[in-house]
């Protein structure tokens, strides 16, 4: 009898121990592998040297996943300030494409080698490339001799995009002739300059917080001149321009009344009564110069592109 009792006790203890082991928390395993960096899907970087500007650049490129096999051609969106604009815009576009609110497209952001690591490199290069010349010049070769090296290179940079970047993309990717420009701050000034001087380079413009104050508001003189000189040509070129700015971009905050300047410039474009130019202006009351860009890009792309057909 006692033997049977001992056997029953042993069996009960074993069962209790097994149950306790099953219910005990399992220690998490720790991977000894090195963590991998996150890579934005369907993107690549191409290095290019410009004969127009003499500078080196990088092209950050995002493509539809099946662009090599789809048999389609795609509109291309070109943007400046690549280090903060590229990944942001790529994710915005993907979000809208997946929801059938934008067509599939290829994105190209023009970057400067070393700019991600050096704010000085970033600022020096963008000021050189994005700002129009303070010296009247008919062509790129005339500008620069008396121009400070650190600024006034917009003609050459525009030619770099038109004569080198656009052909490079056409030769290496299935692009259509439908091109869009996105620019912010000095980049918005550059986009405004292109809209006035070579509007056929892009069909659609998303221009955010343009630095229209630059060079004692020289862009207003460019607008006045081109309104006359290009009047007949421009009326045959389809363009869609979306302007946006933060309501907090005041003289007190920015050193220049950027909101009022943009409104004044916009009225000048409206007074052209150009049937080929569609215009939109949005002022986002609570936004600053730094905060306005993401929302303006999202809304601007929806504004300048037609809704995709189902």
C-alpha cells in the first residue's frame, strides 16, 4: 500500500514540475547578427558629372517595382534638396498610387555628394545652383565672369537638368515627356525662374515657399520681362503650377514678407490671362517655412495631376 502511495506521489510531483516548466516564460533569444540598415524599396543612386556646371551630383531615383517589364512609360517628377525631399516624396507618392489617387511615376531627386554629412556643403551648392544671376545675361556662358561663384548659377543648373539629366533618364528608364518639378525655398525660387524662362521644361510645378525676396526681388523683373517677350510662345505650352506657403512666413519670422510677396507674384501671373497656364495658391495658416513642405507636396501633387482613370 505504501509503495503504491509513493509511486502516486512521485507521478504527481513529476506532473506538477512539467506543468510548471510549460508555463514558465521563455527567455527571448538575442540575435548576434549585425543590424541591417533600412533601404527604401525600389530606389537607386546614380553618380553624374555635369559639363554645364562643372560639378558632381547624385541622382536619387525611385521607380515602380515592375518598371523594367511593364512595357509602360512613366511621368517623371524632378525635385531638389534631395536629402530631405526624396524619401518623403517617394512615400507620399507610393501612398497615393496604392490608393489610385496618383499615377505610377518615376522620381528623381538631385543631390550633392557629401551634403548629407556637411550642412556647409549642402548650403554652398544649393545657393550656387538654385539662384538666378544678379547680372543680366542672354545665355549661360555670359553669366559667371562677374558673378560671385557662390551664387547666380540658375541658368547653368537649368541647362544641366534640360541637357543632361532629362536625356540621362530617357536613355536609362522608360520615361514619358510628362515632367513635374518640386522645389522649396531657394528650390522654389529656381522652379519659379524655370516656369518663367523655360516653362516647357516641365508640365507641372509644385513650388513651396519660394525665396522671391532674393536679389532685391529680381524674379519680379523676370516675370515682367517674360510676360512680354514670351507672351505668344507661352500661350501654347500647357503648364500647371501649384504654389504654397506657410502663414507664419512673415517679415518678423523670415526677414522678408514672403506670404505677401508670393500673393503679389501670383496676381501678376493671373493677370497674364494665359489659357495654357492653370494656377493654384494655398496659404497654410499655422505652418512655418520648415513645416509647410510635407503637406504642400502631398496636396500639390494631387492638384497638378489629374485623377487616374479606374
